[in-house]
DNA sequence: ATAGACATTCTTTTT
DNA sequence: GAATGTCTAT
C-alpha cells in the first residue's frame, strides 16, 4: 500500500498498530505529524475505522490545519465527519451543540485573555477591592490555574487569608461570567469536562461515537485536558498519544509531562514506540541539541540520530549591541539570499516578543520582506475588538465586557460618572449593565437610552448575511466615521475593511449552521472563531518573506536556516525562570526546541548590551552556548575581546561610545568590561559609583548573580 | 466630559 | 519604549 511507502520501521509499527492505546515518544523531526496523519488514513482505508469515529486534537490551529490538509491529500473520501481541532475548538463545538445542558446561553461569547483581564478589573472595581493587594493579572492567573486543575471556587482550599479572599473573588468572577453569558479559555475546557462528567447519556453518546482518539503534543496537556480525554475514551476506544517530553515548554500554563507516565499506567499501555531517527537536521545540529538536553535530569530518555552527514558547523556570533546583532543578521541574510536561499526558509527565533522590534527595524531599513508571527494579532487590534464588541452586543446584550468597551466609543458623552451610576443600578437590580439602563436618571440616562436604541437598531439587521451585517455595524456605530477623522486612522480603516473580508470569507464549521428566522448563529460562530483563532493569517502569507517568531510559536515548524537571537543570560534562559521551580530545565527544553528547528544551518547570536525597559543591560553569553561541545562550533567573532568590546562590524555604524552611555573610568575598569573574579567567575561590569578608595562596581556574574564589589578589596582581572 | 499631557509599570512564553 | 492609568486644562 503506497500510504506506507518510505516509513521506517518504528514509524510503520506506530501507523499500523491495531486500534489500541499507544504512546509514541517522538523526537524532534522524527516524522510525528506524518505518523499521526498516516495512521488515520491507514485505519480508514483498511476499514478499521470510519471518519465519524475519529477525533484528533492538537494545541495550535496551525497544527490542526496542517493535519487536515495532509489528510485530505492522502484520503480520497472527505474528512468532514472527523473532529479535528484544538482542545479549545472542540470544547467550544461541543458546548455550542449542548448549550442548554451546559447551562449556557445559546450565543455565549468567549473572552480572550485581554477580555478576561478587563472583566476582572471591572469586577474588582464593582466590589471596591484594592487592586494593589489583588493585582488583576495575578488574579486571572490564579483563577485560570484553579480551572486548569479542575477546581470550581467552592472546591478550592484556601491556605491563607489572602488566598481565601482570592477564592471569594474567583466565586464572584464565576457569577459575573455566568450572568453575562461569557466563558474564558479555561472555562471552555472546564465547562465541557463538567458537561460530560455529569450528563451520562451525553457522555455515552460521545464515547460510543469516538473510537479513535489521537492527541498531538501530548506532553503539553494539562491535568484537566487529560481528564477530559479520559472521559471521552470509553469502552473500545483507542487513545493514540504522540509526544516528546524534551519539548515540553508549557509547564508555565499548567502543562504536566506527568500525564505521559499517568497515561501509560492508567490505560495499561502495551504499545510504547520511540521514534528516534531524525529526518530534519544535519548531524552537528542534532549533536548540539542532544548535548544541551542531556543537562536535564529526569528525562524519559531518548537520543536522536540521523543518517545525514555532519553538515556545517554551528556559527556563533557576538555583537556589541542588539542593533549590531540585527545588522549582522541582515547582512548575513542578504548574502544567503544572493546564494539562492529562499527567504521563507530562514527563520529568526527569539525568546520574547519584545526582541522582534530591533530586528524588524533593521529588516525594514534594509528593505527585506519579513513576516512576524504572534505579537499583535489581527483580532486583537483595538479597532477590531471595538467592532467585534458591537457584534457581540447583537448576539448578547448582557455581555458587559463588550458593553463597557463600546458604550462610549466612539465618544458619545457617556463618561465615568454615568458608567458608575449604571454599574450601581446594575448591582442593585442584579442585572447586566444593559439591563440597568432604564434605572439611570438624568442626562446620563438619556444618553444611555440612545445607546440602547442603537443596539436595538443594530439587532434589527441581525438577519443580514454576515459581511453585510458587519458593514452595517461599522457604519451605524460610527466606528468608520471615527477613524476617518483620526489622523493615524488609515491603517485602522483598512483593518476594518479587512474584517468585512474576513466575515465574507468565513465559513461556519459544520454542525453549527444558522437557521432561518433565528438570531444569526453564523454570527456566534464567527465571534467564536475570532476569539479562538486570533488571526494567524496575515497579509503576505504567500510571499517569500523571512520568518520571525518566538521559540514557543516555532514549535512544530522547521527551516533550512535558523538564527537564534539574544542568547544571553537573563534573556535566554530568562531571568524570571531561574527563580521558578524547574524553570531552568524548561528554558533548556525551549533551547532544544529552538536548535532542532534548523535543517542545514544554525546561527547562535548574542550581544553584549541590549535595551530593555528603555535602559541598557549588560549580559553574558547564554550558558546554553557553553553546553554545546566546542568542536561543533565556529566562532564568527573573537571571543571575549581583550578590550572588552567587540569591534563594530559595519562601516555606517556610529562610533560605539556615542550611542552607548559614556564608559565610566573607575580604577581602569569600564562599564561593559568583562572581568574575572576568583570566586564568582566571569562577569560584566554594569554600573559604578564612588571614586578613589571608595570606588565600587556592580558586576553581573550570570550564574552567581549581581554583586556590588569594592575595588579596593575585590580582585578583578580584566578579561 | 474630554483630550492631551504626564507618570507609571511592564514583558517570558499562549489557547 | 509602549501601553495603560492618572491628572489637568479646556
């Protein structure tokens, strides 16, 4: 059978397993997605499974789409009957189908993390809670963590007064969401889990339907997701989980690698298959990745190998500043392009989104086309969120988050005082903000009534086809008008037009079809789509553009050439992670993911200085570079230049000291200078004060931390 | 009530 | 250096 052509032995074994529970430990680049999709295709084409019995779940929309695309290329029959999507997407689908049983309004809305934060802030304000003591961000994090552990507020055990209060606020937040008919991301999962748990007939129904359950990136599942899978997998179902413990990089949001062990034990998994042959990277790259990850204790154990040759050495480049780093990359990319490398096969990876700015700046100036993934996404832009808020009010006028967002945008004279009155009225009436409008008197009340009339008017258009409805909303709400008058509004107007296009191009998932005469269900599913899929597709998708993204969003992707930028202590590994439990190990796995994205060539870049929070930071090279055997590396710049500074590489570069803070003399040492200390090792001078016998310098010793040392006492060797 | 100036905080990663 | 929050002059 040609489906199976070209599979190696373990891959073949995994694909053709009979429908039983199986755990596949799939190393980076070992053909994981191929195994997953080929297995579905094989079981269907050999009549061991029918499409409607298949449920495949991934973490990202990109991965889901990829799987769907590959499947429809492999299978002549349609793939419509299968449920393929993200955890959140599938839960949303189930909740829409059984909204009554789930205790939700038919057109319930989804809060993305920004909406959730806004909702929490609103809650704290209405309860007069001190947001110094209960920071909204922290509270969101707390609530989500509880939900991800499967705990409702009533089930949380408070271990101190502070937490006791946080649990109370969690309860109030639950009530607020329920009243408004909205759910946040974690709620989608928890609500769906509870639905299946409590409703036996429904659970039976799905258990009898889904016989083949496949999970991608299993190492990234959290406790709740695992329990959800357990509920769904009934008698006779086969759970096929693919994962790699070395690529677990989402522990910070509740992912639990322990699920792999638990799955093996609880399902008595007989089929454990390791995919260790790597088809992606050249030997040197793989050796480096293996060397790095070996520093992590407590791995399930796995070593990648390849038949490909060693390939090129890994290039290490040190620059003086982040700007220099960006310019180096630009020059290098230009040279690569001249040699015939496609730009879209070159990726620039970084630890945090903020780093993209310097890179984008240099790329833009050089006229190199590039595409940034993540960052500000389409559906997260302010003007789009405003437009969506109006649409949400059409679907559900009790959506207070949406209401608060646009009640006075564009400005219609409803200020803080009116809103305050309205919130009070809502509280005494036990109603939503919208429901409280009749209870506000005076001038503010009149203006609010006008706004209510606007919503009624918009709602009258709800039967229109989606794109026309969006058009209607943009005009009637005054959003178009507002941005037309704003001087920087051109781009925003264009985005609003793009929203109309998105609505026109939107095809509702099957199973969620609008019915005649009913408040448009298309609208509800379009809004869900906007929340769940924040608009990954940007303009210029097909272009030959450089690919910029965080290491997190690069997981699952591969490129011929990869630059890992900002490989510095404090940045990668990130300083915040060092205080966290197992934080460094997660950072190291992140580095492992980054390195294994590259097929042919890998650059590791670091800079001595970098702007952060608007001030200069001096960083040591990342320990991860040192964890790679020196034999695999090729240093493009002299290491730890004796002068303490790398020589600026480019002619048009302004003299180093003009842009940098003037190096301060203190005992012959300067800021930015590398020094060696007998006890603390290598460090960088980051600050100095005093003079003469009093002179003290602050030194970043990386591992050993930041120290103030008196020059008269400390023995420092300039390096 | 609003716009604009000013100050403060933040950034790790995402569905 | 942005994005939010607070204050001040209209």
